[in-house]
């Protein structure tokens, strides 16, 4: 099953990823119709639960964008529900050990590779009855590396068979390293960790993605070799633009 | 009952108004917490119905902003429900005759001035049990002037007793005049109509508001004497900022 | 089609009616399981729209209570939707003229008596495929008498063929008569109007109902010959009991 | 703007239309992905309100099917909201006079032909920024002929300029003629009326559609020259198949 | 507490079970009103989350059918919430070990047998204040046997005290055995496993259920001694019937 | 970050806590506007899931009350989502061991004390951008002591560093001790356990709260030294008052 995200990577380009924290199929459809390679429905820090995520995945379906979902935790029931609902990839927070990474892969793969339960309800009518034969190779798994513990286990995590890549959450990573939790970090220690994660992933032959806030920082991460960059969330982009508009209107 | 909108006007300043087209209490709360004097929940062209509008009005309550609602039509049942839900003003589309304007006033005023039915359910617990004694003077009514017919009846419409003001919808107004329907118009004929509406309202001693898109146009309308300007909608502000962010990230 | 409300009246007893202003199938189910003859979903001053009302009517179905709905206005589209959703009666506000009353009857009756459109979707599966043959006689129509204009037209309104009864909204009625809008009124002028409405309805051979707040007032209205009394709304009952509980706990 | 429905008609074929009465984007997406030319979201007898209809229109967007909506009544505010939400046609019940038909056309057309208010929020992002320039010619309007009064005014109704066609509701039509209200009627008087409506529409150069229940009756209506046939509703199709499955399983 | 499901079994008959994958109280109520012994709300592969399941359980309450729920995973918090919401049985996927089965029993039983937390909110008002005294004996627990690991542990699983029965998921079972994942399997190896599970359950004195697709297969499973058969899901039944209707209408 | 709950405790007074089991932002707003120190959204036995809890937390924001949430289980993903949504405290059921208590603290604290993931989406816009710097000290954690196992581990549980307090669930506690599960218990054995828990908490320097039903029992628990008492739930308070009102109206 071809997806825009996999095509982008196959063509040697970095993917630009959108991020949905607002629980609404309207903002989801709007975002999906922009020029993005993938869009992630965030069920962790986003204000979104499964039932709303389902309507968002439906609303994104008319665009060619690849829908991903961030799970709130390494929870097999919910991860499998998100895949059945049509997510073509899972971003999973707090992957701190090789066992965590192996479980992420198992929860998202049908037997014999994994333990994903069979019943791809919406995926089957959205992607065709043969979805299941291609699901294991099409569904992307991105392990979030965002703690000191994960850094210690980094090389083992990235070596997990069938893991698609890592995704860096700079806020948690920096907080875990004793720094101010924020995106677009320029602290040398944090930057060094970011680079180390990227390089470790690339050495293992998997992808490296990173959560960014400003477009210029996102661009610099593409230039630095990242395979996927997120440009803010719907919520942050909107609030920043709104505040700017109000200030300009007030003069 | 004091409201930020009425205070702003009493202080001789123009109000900056936010606009909600996304059906979500999350974008509503975010918008209400920005530096706006009023925020309008748009039930006409916004993708919002009553039940969702209620949750949006609740979510806006913690901020000091004045909540308004645009009704889809001059419909007494829905207009009264929106006021009971806590809207402190109604923007009503397609007010084309003095009878339309008089009905708008009557639907939003308790007897003896009007026919608003008594039962201010949420308004009473949000604004206090004495809400009803001050509702007639606190609730703002803005009649949209947006057709050729309304222009013909302009002076009669603005003379409607207890009407708070007019609100210009430049898209419908320009379409009705045979021009391209758009906001931030610079067509001289349309501009002349806009100025004529503003002046007619001011001569009648009522407020003049206008729907704008860009902050700079909104500012110019403040400078031109308008009492209320809207700075885009949540949906338009977000999409514009998102497209810009993606383009910048892609370089 | 037998209903508890019609049975109660046939047995010569007054009906005790519950009132739902909270938009939730949970409070609806709870209320329906109490010892009430009918329960009204209030789409006028209640914070409830059609889609939520549907789930409330579904949740009330397991109890034997007769479900009614108050429409926000004399709106044929919505009134017919509420009947199709399973409401077995309509309380309609602001019936001020015999024409209003005749329209209320027509909107709720199938041809040849009325113009109700055929398609009793949920009613047919909740009450059986033969629902339509008995709907005209089973569906109750209660015209709200609550303005000075309605008082002037009272005898003509109650004479409307096939109207089931009148329902008094004391708040609007008193406001319309220049008194403080409230329930459980003891102002002699308002009381005289209430009695006049009751007597006019009874002379015309139809039912008289009234919206009450305190149980003791409701009981006195039963004793005074009313055929249906409402005991507060879910919202008012809850808030009063909550405030009392908090005060008692604080000592 | 090309649509599958208009293409089907342009190719000289009859359209097969799906019908949604269940308030769910899941059944909407499932139905839209079947081999239908158009799918109608029924806000009249269907158990569906605006906010849910919006999510259904979003969920149907990925398929090539043409989305229509049946309004609950000839209500300009709601009809315009449905078009802004992406419906590409309106089926309107109870069109009994030429004035009704003319209003239906006016509510669905931008100036100068009509009075549709400008603000095609979702339509603009689903169909492109130039949607408005082609909306008047792309949006289909189907007037329901379903009462004795409409039959009397038939030739005048079908002559309404820019009306796309008529849609026969056999239940209301037969009830209005003193017959049992049902679909797939074989009563000669009702059949004669159905044929008269079809012929009158065709003489006026507009389309004729009819609501059917069984596929074989629908096929016979195609053979009889109808331009659009509806094959049951989601609700009726499901219940019939479910009952059949249970009976077969029980043996 | 008597339930239709337990009565059916007590009478020596097999239960026919409905299956809900569409997140809607409308399809739930429709299904519950059919001639089924039990209906399962599927929160695993069904597109349904807790909040929607609650409204579905409420809508099913008026029928005499026994409501069950399939949990997405062996998750105590959600399983207990479903019971509090009125489900009278839990189908739990991926019970692979005796420890899993024992946990399933413990999560669904009050002390001293289990660890179910006390607070049967909706169950208490739907089934009466004495619900809790009979809950342990009335609530059904069905362990899904659907992996090779479960087959290995079969006899130990079925021996779990107080387990009501097993439920076979043929898709996962066949996938786990290296066969094509599908329902209504006729592969001899898969059939042998199905028979082995049934016999092991019966030897342990508990019930055996199986998920079927076609009614004829379901009937053959009843004939083969199964105690409960599921006849497709709402979603599959609808799509199959819709496709058939469209094909027939097109001729 | 000051909260009303912490202020109340700092002033040496007991907190009176409201309890929400009805899934509605309307009852939440009503409750929050009463004279309570804190209000708990109950996601365990309450009929409430995350998405609805979010709208409830938004609706409570305008009042000065401190919003808490009871998690359905010791589930890190959901607990963190509730904090991000604006809950300023977590009541967690079934804390039976010191490990459980330590995990509760860790899930609700940012590094280095805990493992709460960073991304306080709504909390940041509701409480300000600096929320995260004060979250660890402001967020309250209440461990429910409600089993025999927890009683055995009591002193170890209350000694968990940074745990704010314990919360007694008398129903589960009494059931676990072989008594009838109910609130406002007067069984000496249960009362002795309640006192023992209170004293153990106080010796450890942390708070003791208890779930009560009647206001008089709640008052007696305040007098007995408890730091927080809950006065019934919205659902129980409403049903009791409704039943009383109906009985009084019927005479």
C-alpha cells in the first residue's frame, strides 16, 4: 500500500508533518488539505480521545495525506483501535527500553511478527479489503526518545526489528536532562542529544523525526538530515497568528 | 450589567472582535483568552449549531470577553436560545427592511419592549439571578446590512428604536452590488456603500461594525471611525498561518 | 395507543410532569425512572437541541413515562422531527392567536386533519409499525398561554378543534402583564389570569396544565383542578438541593 | 464543477441515490463508498441534525459520490448552512406552490439569481476557492411533490426557472390522496399521480426522482423513465437484512 | 437477576447474539428491538468508545435483550466502567493464559470473589438498588480464545472458576495458526481447533460461543453444539445488503 | 499557583468537595458555581470519559473552584491527559501498595520527581505559561484506601513522599471487609478502619478525605477532623430531591 509518507521517504526527501491537538474534524480536514506529507492526531497532549480521533481520521480521508496518531501511552488496546480506525502509523511516547520498542512493534503488526488483533474495521473500507496483507509493511511506528533512560538504551531501541524510526520530543528530553522544557532548543547539551539520537537511528537504518515549533527551526532540522519534521500544532499556530493579528489591528 | 464591549464603547474606543467558525469549545476558549473585546460564535457561515455553541459559550466564560452570536437567520426560537445560553449580543444576517430590524429588536428584548420569552437558563447562573433586569440594556443587537435592498432601506433600518448598531458583511454586500464577493474590498463603489452605511448609523446614534480579513484593513477601518472590527475567523487565520509555516519549513 | 399520560387523565387524575433542561440522556433516564406520568424535554429554555433530545428520548424509553417535548417556537420542521423521534406530545410556546393554535394542531396531525409529513422513523420502531394509525389521537398538543395577546384570544384558542390543552407559563404571563416574571406566583392579578385560563380550557373540554417550581405549589394547583403540573426542572431541583446540602455540610 | 450526479444525467443515465437516516459519519462513509451516484443526508425524517450532518458530509468526501441533503422544511437558514457544509444539492419537502419552489431556488442560488448568503466555508475548502463561481450551476434543487395541493399546482411548480427537478415522496403523496401511506405503491390512483408528476417534470425539461424501498421497484422506476431513484434508507436496509439473518440463523 | 441470555441457556437453547460496530445509539436501539437474545457493543474492533457505548446501552434498555460489551483489552478500569454502565457481560479479547482468565473474572466480580470496585451507577438505576447482590451471578464473562498460545493453555483457561464461557474469534485464531484471517472458516485445521475449544469448554461445564458472518454458518454452529453464535455485525450486514440492493436496482 | 483547595487547607479549614457523575458540562458549570472548595469529575464510577471531562473542566473554569478528577484506574496515559486538560488534582482508586502510591505520585509530577510527560496543553492556557514551574507543588494527589490489602499497607502508603493525602471510599472498604457496601457507614468495624486511616494520614503529615452521602454525615466527618468531605454526587443529590418533590406534589 503506497502512502505519501513512504513515497516521500522513498524519494529521498524529508516529510513535513502537521499536528492536531484540537478535538475537531474541521481543523483536521483543513490541515489535511494543506501541503503536508503526514498529519498526526495527538491523543497524548492533544485534547483528543478515540471517538473524536475517528471523525478526524474520516475527515482527513479525502486528502492524500498520510494519517498518523500519537498514542497517549504504550497501550495495546488503544493503539490497535487507532490502526483499525485508519491511522497509518503510530507515534508512541516514552519508549525507554528495548522491551518498550519491541512491544510497540508487536502491537502494530499482525501475526506472525506481532500480536495486533485482526479486525481492521474502518481501515478495510477506507484502504480496501486487502489492507491486511499490506498493513505490516505500510504502518509506520515511531518510538519517542525523550528521557535520560531512553538515551542510555538508545542503540538497543533503534535496533528493534521492524521499528520504522524514532521521534524526538525536545520538551521532555530537555526536562529529563535538567533543562527548561521547550521546543526549538538551542542548549548545546540538548542539541548534542538530538544529534546523537538522529545519528543512532540513521546508523540502524531507520528514520529520525523531531517535533518543532517555528518553521525556520523545522527547516534547519531538515537541513540537518532529519527525515520528518513537525511544524507546530494547530493550536499553537492558531494562537500565535491570532495574537499577531490582534496586535496589528490594534496598531 | 457591565460588559467589556459596552465598556470599550463607553470609553470611546473601537472594539476588536474575534470570530469563531470552528465548532469546538477548545478554539473558543483559546480565542476568548486573547486580547479581544468581544468574540462572535458564528452559527450562520460558521460550521456550528446550537448544542456546540452552548459548550463554546461555557468555555469562553472564564475570560472577560463579551460573547456574541451570529444567528443563521432572523429566527426567533434560535435567537432566544442563544441569549438564554449566555450570548450577550446577536449579529443577525440579512436585515433588509425596517420590519426585519424591528423584529430583531423584539426577539432580543423582554416585554414590554419585545417578545423575548422568559427563561434565561444559563444566562441566569452565569450572570446572576438579576440578569433579566438588565438584559434589555446589556444585550447588543447588530443588524447586518449586506444587500441592495438593505441599502435602499438604510435610514429606516438604522432608526429602529433600541437597535445597537449595524454590521457590514462586505462579501454579500459586494455580491449584491454585482461585484466580486470578498472581504477587505477596495472597489470604489463598494467602499462608498460601506462609508454610507457607517455614516447613516452614526447619524442615527448607533454603532457601525465591519467584518474584515487582514489586520491592516481592520486597523484602517478603526481609523475610518468604525466602532467594531472583526479580525478574520479562527478558520481563516489558522489556514493562512499553516500554509505560511509549511512553505517556510519547506524552504 | 395507550400512554401513561392519557391513562392518568382517563382515570380522572392529574398528571405530574418532569422537566428536562440539562442536555444529557443520563439525567433524562434518571428522571424517567421516577414516579412521573410524563416528562418534557425542553428545547426552548432548556439547553437542549434536537440531536441531544433524540438520545434523551431513547434513554427514557425503558420507563413507562410519556415523553413530551417543548419546541423552541412554532416551527413545523422541528416539531415534526421531535414527533418522529418519539415524543408523544408537543408543548408549544407563545400561542397567541387561534391561527397559531390551528397551526400547532396541523403540524402534529397526519392528513386529512393536518399536514404532518409521513416518516415516523424512530416512533415506528419504538411504538410499532401501526404507530401512524393511532398517532393523531395519541399525540398530545399543549398550547402555551403566556402573553396578554393570548389572553385576549383565549376563548378562540381553546376552541381550536383537536387541541389537547393549554399550558401556562407563569413567568412570561406575569412579565407580559407588567409583573415580576416568576413561577409560583401569588400576585392576585396573575392568579386571576391563571384561573381564567384554566376555566376557559375546561369549558372548552380540554386540559389545563401549569409550570410550577415548588412541590407544594404544584400540589395546590392539582387541588385547584389543573390536569397537569410540572415540578421544577432537573436543573432547578438539582441546584436547590446542592446548595442546601453544602450549607448543611458546612454547618 | 463536475459532479457524479450531473455526469450521470449528462450521460443519459438514471442516478441511483443512497439515503442516510442514521446520525453517524460511519454509516455515511460506508454508504458513500458503495456504487451510488448520490447520497442524501436526510434531516427531515432522518434522525439527523446539522452538526451531525456536517461530520457525515466530511466522511463522504473521500468517495466520488455527490452529497445531497434533505432539509426538514423550507428554512433558508438551515438550507444555506447545509450548502456551506458541502451538500451539492437540496431535496426540500412540502413544495406545494410555485412560491415555495421559487423560494427553494432563491435560497440555493447566489445573487443575482437568488439570495443565498455568501460564505461557503467548508464548500470552499472541499471544492476549491472558485466554488462560488460554479455553485449556482452545480447545486441541484429537488422539490418534493407530495400533497394534493402540490398536484394542483404541478405545472406551475415544475416551470420554476432554475429548479433542477422534482422528487416524489410516495408516502405523503398517497396519504394526502386518502390512501395508505407507503413506498413502492401499486394503487392505480397513486401510480397515476406518480406518472403525471414524472411527465410534467419532463415536459418542463427538468428531472424526476422518486423515493423507493425495494431494489426491484427502484429498477422498475428507472425503466419507467425516472432520472433518480432512491434504494431504501440505511435504517430500513439494515433492519430488513438483520431480521432476515436472525431468522435464518434460528433456522 | 434474570436475563434473557441466562434464561435461554437455562432452557437448553443456543443464544443468537447481535454485534454493534457502528458508534450510534440509533443502530443499537434498532438491533436491540430485533429477535436477539443478547447484543454486544464492540469496543475493540468496533468504532466505539466508552461515552458512545453508554448511550448505546441506554438505548437498548427498553428491549428485553441482554446487553454485553467487548472490551478493547484486559483493562480493569474500562471493564468496570462498562459494567457500571449497564453491560451484563464482558467479552474479552486475547485471553491467552489462565492468569488472564482469572483476571477477567476478578475484574468483573465484587469482593470477596474479585476486585470489581463498588459503584454500579447506571446499573443500579437500570436494574434496581439490589443489583449488586446479584451482579456476581448475573454478569457473564466470555474469554476469547484466539491465539496459538491460548490453544496451548486451553484446558487451564476453561477451568478458571466462575468463568462463564469462551468466545472464539476465528479471524485471529486462523491468522495465529498461519491461515487466512477470516470468519466462517472451512479450513480443516482451523475447524479442528474450533471443535477442540468447544469441547474443552463443555467438558469444563462452561459455555462456548463463536463469531460468525453468514446466518447459515451461524446455524451450523448452533447445530454443532455452540451455546452462542453471533450473526455478523451491524456494519457488515448493512454493507452487504446495501451492495446487493444497489446491484439489483441497477439491474 | 494558588488554588482554593490549597488555600482552604492552609487556612486550617476542611474542604467541601462536589462530585460529578453526570457526563455534562452543564451540570459541571452549575456545580462549580456553588459554594464548594473543589469539584471532582469522576471518570471511574461516574458516567464520564475523557472527551466529556474536558468540556466539563472548561465549563468549571469561570468559577474559583479547584477542579479535580478521579481516574478510572492507575493509568498513566489517562491521568496525564486529565492534568493537561486542567485538572488540578487526581483522586486514584485502588491504591493498595506503596508501589501504587509511588506510581501515582510519579505520573503526576514532572521530572526529576516524576515521569509526567511535558505538554500541559489546556493547563498552560488556563493557568498561564508558567504553569509547569508550579505544577508539581500545586497538583494534589489523593490515594484511595478502599481494600483490606490497602489497610495492611496503610502506613507505608501514607509515607510515600509527595503524596498529598488519602481519600476513603467507604463502599469498597466495607465490601472488602465483608460488610454491606454503602456510604455513611455506622458499622463499628468500618468506622474503626476509617478512623485508623485518618489518623495514619495525619501522623504522616498528609490530608485525609472521605466520600459521604448525607450532608449531616459529611459535617460529622469534618468535626471528626477530616480535611476534605464530599457531599453526595450530582446524580444522587438530584434523584433524592426529585423523588421528594414528586412525593410532595402528589401529596
